[in-house]
């Protein structure tokens, strides 16, 4: 009799175990994509990094109107995961971390600076929902060139998008904080 109850208990145990899942687990990018696909996303994420520095360079152009500067700032914010992200103030000799908004304001006060990035030859390590892009930033200000090393988180997140009556899971790449 005791054996029968144990058998029935073990038979129903897995059913109750699955019923406890409330759907709070987040799919990780490593579980959803192959390493080759993640490496392709990582390579393409450097285009967002390039876009950021091209926008930064545009903000240093004194001939750009205030209206265009607002549009550029909006475009920069769309590249980042959140607006309160901290970035390195590479315009300062201390290279302190400041908010993105404060940094964009400082860029507007700069005159004709140029930025160029070079990727570091380093194997990328993928975490649950981000990886780190390692690169060198070449800054030309007043005909002087400075090179600094930057490590920047790049987030890979899943969003539910609606296309007419259909909904699809779309993975997006966003820039994050700098170290």
C-alpha cells in the first residue's frame, strides 16, 4: 500500500513542478543563439559605437543649428539602453565617469574635435545579456591626438514588436556604460 502511494506521488510530482513556473525566467542570449551568431552581432555592434562617435563629432561642429543638435542628441539616446548611463568624459584629463546627458552638453562646447576607434584584438566574453566591446579611441583636439582605452558594455535584449496583427520577438543591440 505504501509503495502504491509513493508510485502515485512520483507520478504526479513532475506535473506539480512544472505548474510552479510563473514565466519569470528571462531567456539568455547564449541559450538563444549560437556562438557564431553572437560573434556576428558583436561585430555589428561596433557600427553603433561608430555611430555614437560620429554623432559626438557632429555635436562639436559650431556651424550646426540648435534644432539639429537636439535631433542628434535624440539619435544618441536611441543608441543607449538607458539615458542615465555613465560614460567616460574623455574630453577631460581625469577621464571621470559622467552621465550621458552631461557629456553631450560638454560636447556642444567643444570645437571641431575628431574621433576614430580601433578595435582591440581580444577574445570577447559573452555574459547573460551583454558583452564588452574593447577598443581604443583616438581623439584629435586642436591638432593634438590622444588615445585612450575604453571598455563598453553592449546589451542584447529581446523585445516584443507588433507588425500589423502579428507579434514577433526581436533582439536589439544597445550601448551601455563605459569603463
